C-alpha cells in the first residue's frame, strides 16, 4: 500500500519504520527540515519538507494515490485539517487521525472521524486492563470446604493465546477443571474438551490454590 | 450587561489581533454582547479602553474554553486567529459541539478555504479578497489622465 504520514515526530517515524519493514511504500510530510533530513538519513528518501495541511504539499506527496493517510502531528487542529483536506480534496480511502488531547476525541467523532487514535486514552485503557489482569480477573470466588482447592473466575482477554483454542489444547495445570464458561448473549455451558474459548469468555474453574497462577497463565497468556 | 438598550446578539470572537479587536470594538459599540478569546492576555491591549465586553484567556478551539466564553448561548462565533487549522477546528467545535447557529472562519489558504466551504462552513479568505483589490487599484484607469 502507499501510505502518506503527516508528522515525522516519534509517532510518525515509528509508524513509518514498521510499515516500511513490512513492505509498504511511505511518504512522511514533516515541516522541520532537520527532522526530515534525519528521517531520510535513516530510512532512505521518504520525507518531504512542508506543511502537511497545505494542499500543494499534499499533492507533491502523491496523496491522490494514497491508500491510507495518517495524520499524526502533535497538534490536533493540524491533524483535523490534514484529515479533512485528505478526504475532501483527495477522496482518501482511509484516514487515520492521532488525537493528542483526549477531550478532542469527541470533536473528531462528531465530525465523522472514527479512525482516531488517542495515545492518552490507549495508555489509560492499558493501565486499567493491567490492573484488572493483576488483581481482579482471577477472582477467587471461594475456598472449597477446608481443602486446598479454590473456585476461580477468569475473563479471557482478546489477545490471549487461548482464544480460538479448544479446552483440550489449553496448557492447564494438573488437577485444574473448567466447570463453567459464561459467554455474553449465550447460555452458560459446562465445557467439554472440544469447547472453543472465545475472547471475553468468563471461565469458572476449580484448581488447587498453588496452581492458580498457572491456570491464569493458561487462560490469559499471550502465547 | 443587563442594560436593556443592549438588545444585540451574543458574539464570541476568537483571536484578539488587529482584526479581532477592531471588530470586537465595533460590535460592542453597536450594542452586541461581545466576548473575545485569546491565548495571550497581552493581546487584549488591542481592545479600546471603553470596550464593555468580556475577555477569556485560552485556546479558542478548545470546547471547554468555548463553553466558558459562552459559545453555547452565542448567535455568532468568529474565528479570526492567525492559524488556518486552528480557526477551522474552532468553528467546527462551535457549530457541531455547541450548536452555534452562525460561524465564520478566516482562512488564509485559498485551497483550504475551498475545502471548508465544501464542509458547509462560512469562510472569509483574505488572500483572494486582497488579490482582487490590489489588482483593481493597480490596474484601474489613471484618474489624472481621465479628468485631464
């Protein structure tokens, strides 16, 4: 694909590096000539010096043949201008806009831009997920009688290696037994060896207390 | 502010430079209620001493600053700061977030001005206006020769 990236800071540059590595053609529009020089020094001639919100600069960058336009400067008003000119003037197929101030997410969405990336929001979500993963998601529902067994509850995260696998294929610790899989909009089921695990499943299991971390790893580990 | 003689419109102006401050003073004199937003408090020195409107310090494209400046209750929002991108974003926030019935943006770049017109925004483009005026003055028939 041909991808035009406006803004050659850490974000634009990092994205360009990865996209070039997997075989895409890139043009970075960067207004600071020193930064553009440094990008070209690292990645070959991919950077163009100019104001990426100016139509003639966008033209020079070949925005009319771009498959994707990424607006990722550090200024939201510039990213909005890039996104809107790309859509109106160049009928860009896909525009991705970076949002610096998370409060502007609402503004971009109100203006019809749904492909928005807010670093702050992403980091906040990631932190929340980590907090949940570490503390809440392996909730020990109860200790069973006076044994060393506990009843646990685990939510399967979207990136877990377990997603899409059968119960039989999971690397469960010895003695652990999955007793119930609760899936949104479906009846709870008692899983068999062939039951496939989905992202977001709530898995209730019995395990020996000492194997609880291994059970958690089996259900949430990213492979 | 509650003076009954002042039955004018509520106008919010972003950008207190030469244009913004001049317009603010005139609209104030005409009986409108004017609020001016600028990021630089020193910019308010451009306003006349007898300016009766309000001033708000902050980024005029920020939805929260616009709310503080009364944009949700304003009839007119004018974006007259120096940056095209900033003005364009500000009028769209005023229109689509706060529901301002009439917004106008100053956009210097004629190409971008056209893009925003297509998005339904009222745009004033000083470059094309001045281009026309300069041509009219520079190439007008010489009056001295005409009358002579």
